């Protein structure tokens, strides 16, 4: 079973392209909506929440966990991989993130080497995108902008309102003025505002959706690691879990992403 973990609704923008590319596998999605957004929490709290989610998903039989959330990928992933290393290696399981594939992809896409990153406070403050991009291309120039108000707007379903678009424009103007040619949407929620982002940034700036990149990267990963792939069940099962309101979760998935899903199960992480 492949598990996709996110702080809320955002990881659905990762799960959807993964299921499009790899439809035969069993999937479980866990959105910790009750405690979203993660990006405004301290690193210690983000690590704790990530440990709780990891424990839960491993306990439910996940063989491969995808940290869809950019915040957990940048702040907690290395910590989790190290803490669970013996278990993961011993049982041939893996925990992967979305950040490194996005960094690798953006280097290929950028012609000028001037790259923008928009994300939560925690993601931007971690500087992990800067580090990973410069590992690949030391001469790249990275311009980052924290956008802390966007996730709450999206989680509330208000991201199409004029107020949200006005705030988005204020966040993006410094990146546009930096003459970037490529922009990483460094939060899984942001593709839900992709049309507004494109209008503000203009046609000459390419926006990189980490969910779509992660989906292609996962397919390639499973082709390379057949020892992991062989363990994944293929019954086309789909389960959705949330720590908050299942009806609101289902409504959001169907209205904003066109995903027809069963009623999610409400769980408690502790």
C-alpha cells in the first residue's frame, strides 16, 4: 500500500497525478486537517506531528509513505528517515518527500538560473530548497517568499475570492521583480491557485507543480527499486483519512479537484 500524508487538503494535488500515472496500486491518503496549516508551527511541533502520522500509517500496513507536504518534506523528512531507519530497512519500506524531485526538475526547466520559491514560513525558513538547488547548480540564484496566509484561505475554500487574490499578488510581486524565469509552487495547496498565479506572474515565468513532478519521480523510483514495488498491493483500493470534518473533506475534493471519493474516515493522531 502507498500512503500519502499531508497537513490537509493540499496533498490531494500530489495523490491525484500519482493515481493517474500509477492507477493499479492501493492508496491511503491522510490529511491532518485539524492541525493545518503546519507551516506556521515550530520545527519541533512539525516533527512531532510527522512522527504521529508515520506511526499511524506504518501501523496500517503502509509499505511506502509519501510526505506530500512541502513543510514536512523540508522540516521533518530527514529526521523521520533517520529515526525509523532500522525499521524501514528491515522491513523494506520507504518514506519519500516531494522536495528533491522538484529541485531537480526546476534546474532543468530554468534557462537563466534565477529561480523563485513560494512556500509556508517553515518551508522557506528551512532553506532546504535553496540547499538542494545549489547542490545541483551552485551558480543558481534562489529567491524565496513565505506566503503564510494562502493555506488558510485554501483550506477554507476561499482561494477564489478577491481578498485571496489580492494577498497572492502582494506575495508574488517581489519574486516577479527579481526577474525569475521559473517558480516552484512550494506547497501542495498552491496548485489550487495556479490560474491566479499564472495571471500575476505572466507567460514568461514557468510554474512548477511539485505534485506532477513527484508523480513522475515515483514511477521512475518504483521502476528502479523493484524490491519495493513487489511489496505494493494492486487492488485499486482508495481510502481517505482526515483528523477533522469528513463531509468538508469530501466536498473540497470533489468541488476543487474533481475527485469523486468515498466518505473519508475521521481518525485521531496522538
